[in-house]
């Protein structure tokens, strides 16, 4: 099955289109781009910068993928955007390619980027993450598998959002959000991502261990290094090991716990 290209679309002859690709009115696909089988590119979308897009992705109305990074240091280096399979990239999403030679901004598989989301240069998105409307990620941000970023979340450059973490709408983060935790306000966490953990099939026993880990890190009168050492001795769940490793690798430091109103135990 060949590609279906609307008569008003502009598709460079060097573009590699898989079977069943559909390209809508006034879409622009520039030289050297690759679209895997079954992709849909809706009206007025632009794909440039030799972007490589895997199979079964939906590119929404007016989305722009592969444009030059918004980085003063960029000097026209050979970089690109790489996107996996099964992603829903909705209307007016912008994804900038990497800054350095040979670098790539990457989006994994089965993610949902809602309207107006922005991925700056060198951003790395895992699998099955959800980025709600108008979430803005600066350069070099990393988002783990199955994370959920609420609408209007703002993320500073080089910040990491852990696996199965969640941010409330309007959250602002410049410190790392540990896996499985909920981020709120500015650089604060407020308990576990309980709903996300249950939906992901994480066992009750593991969720209880994660709650103990949260309490130990934030409420046990220990510094972070001491809390991580204690967690390593007490628990042997892979989720706890992942949490410990994430926190130990943090360069920006992890978010603090919200104080005053108490943590949200029922979220």
C-alpha cells in the first residue's frame, strides 16, 4: 500500500515514506526525513531536519518536528529528532532537534503529547508518558517511562522526571522529580503517585514500601544520602533500587517535600 499524499502537501522526493503513510493538506515534509508505515501527518504539520519517525505515529495539525534548536550555541550542526512508534503528537506540538553534532532529541514509544507541548533540544522521553496541554520542556530534560505531566508544567533544562512520577497542572520544576512521587507547586513533592502506581499494576506491598521510602527521605530526620543508605539496607524491591539510583545520580538535587499543609496521602 503506497503513501496517500494530499495534492496541496509539499513532500521532498528524498523523503522515505513507509506503506500506508497519509499526509494531509498543506503539510510539509522536507529533505531526508523518514516516516514509518502507517503514520498520519495532519494538515499544516511541518517535518524537517532529517527527522526519523517510526511506524504508526499520529502527527497533529500544525505540529512542527525537527526545526533548529533555540540555542545560541547552535552552529548548524548535523543533528535530528528520532521518534519511536505509536505516539500521538497532537496539534501545534513543537519538537526541536539536538544542538550538538550527531545528537538527537528522542521520543520513545506509545507516548501522548497533547496540544501545545514543547520539547526543547536534546530532550529524551521514555515510553508511555503523557504530557498534557502546554507542557514546556527546556533543553536536555529527561522524562521517564509512564510519567504524567499535568497541563502547563514547566521544566528547567537538565532536569529529570522519574518513572511513573506525576506533576500537577502548573507545576514548575528545576530539580529532579524522583520516580513514583507527585510534584506540586515549585520544586516540591507531595506524596506518591498512587493512582498511577495502581494503574501500572504495582503491587500493594511495593506501594507500601515506596510510601516508607518517601517518609524516610523526607520525614525521618535524615539527610538524603543517609536515607538512601538505609533504604538500600531495608528493602530489596526493584522499584526501591531504581529510586535509590535515580536520587544518587541527581546533579540538580531532588525536589523537597511540601511543608505546612501535610502530604497528600489520598492522591
